[in-house]
């Protein structure tokens, strides 16, 4: 009888531990790595599910090199000044499938978000766009990618001047439209993936 009671208590303890872990995982913050400041700083730029683009400090005992650009993390945000801390970080997804399909396109999307998304402003549509792409990594035609980029720029409030809707433009006009959006950033010449927008970009 005592043994049976101990077994029941052990099972109950295990169940409670599992429930706690699951509850903590469900309510953890989640975000994509847009930039890793290593080795200069122990800091990441994330596209957080709830808070938009945010810079966070990570614990010194963690190896920041493993948090590569494009990694999807979950973590607990701890509000501090001047920056929040990301604690209990776990990698829950990596863009391995995109590495097989079209890693340049993914890096271009991440670079645009990194440079244009305003800090600490919720961006649920941007997060949903990236999450959707991670769940369906496919090699698409160049025109499809550029149309998707156009939607991304529209989500970011670009272009800043009135212009025709991108879906009404010819392929050549769409190239010009996209390049003008990129050029609105004061440091666009430093972008690493702008050549993706070349008009003769193959599928």
C-alpha cells in the first residue's frame, strides 16, 4: 500500500512538472534573430512576436555565436534599463529548409526588416509573414519574390511618397519601385543583398 502511494505521488510530481514546463513554454516570448552583435556586444536584434523589433541583452555565459541570423528563439523577456534581457533562451527552429531552397531570398527579407522595422513597435503582420515562410519554404519565381517584397515594404509603410500600387506595375516598373523603397534608407549602399533586386535576377 505504501509503495503504491509512493508511485502515485511520483507520477503526480512528474505530471505537475510537465504541466509547468508546458505552461512556461506556451507563455514564453518568441522572436526571429535579425542581427547578432557578437563579438562586439552580447546583444541580439529580434523580431519579437509581441513587441516588434527589439534589442535584447543575453547572458554572458551563453555562446552568442549559436544564435545565427534567422534562428527562431523562445525566451523570457526581463525588463531592464536601457535594454531588456532575454533569459532562458531556446532555439526552436532554424532556416535549414531555406538553406536548401533559397537562403539569399530569406536573408534579403531579414535584412529589409532589420533596417526598416521601427524599434519597439508591434509588427504582427511582419512576424506572421516570416512565420508563414518558415512553414512553407519553397523555391519560387523571381517575380513572386519581388511581389512578396513589395507586400513587405507596404507593411513597413513604404514608399513614403504616393506611388502606383505595386500589383498594377509591369515587371520592369516593379523593379524600379522596389529599388526606390530600398533607397529610402540612408545607408542602403551598405546592404548586403540588394543585388537580389537586379532586373535580370534568375528564378
